[in-house]
C-alpha cells in the first residue's frame, strides 16, 4: 500500500459513525478525492438478498485507483441536518499499485 493509499484508508475509516445523506456523502468524497464521485446503493431492490445496505464508488485517479464500499444503516427518520443513514463500515481495494 502506497502512502497515498494509506491516507485514503484513514479518510474512509473516519467516515464510520458519521451520518450523511447521498448529497453530503458524495460532496465529501468528491472534495477529498478531487474528482466527481457518485456513490450508489448496490442492489437497492434487494434482488440478490443482501442483508446490508451497501454503497459503492470508484476512483479513476492513478494514485487512488480502486473500488470502495461504504456500509450504512438507514435511519428511521431524516435527521435535523438532512442525514438519512449512518456509516457503519468501509472496505477498499486499491488497484493502482506502486510504479
């Protein structure tokens, strides 16, 4: 893992236990990665029978190229700040490697 990949991992881990909605999460990710990031729910219709709510996104930049998962717990009601889910876990797989 490169030093930049370690920084990204720390950033993602710090998302855990924070509340967001899709707009605020995508804005935070886009700002950090300095590219347009759009996380999307995987299998929102639950056709595959998944037990977790899972958001996925990827980064196209060479130094952070990879695939990322953010697991969330949907809130019963929208929070006062517009939050709709709580981040419970993250996973990442970098695919760029070192030169």
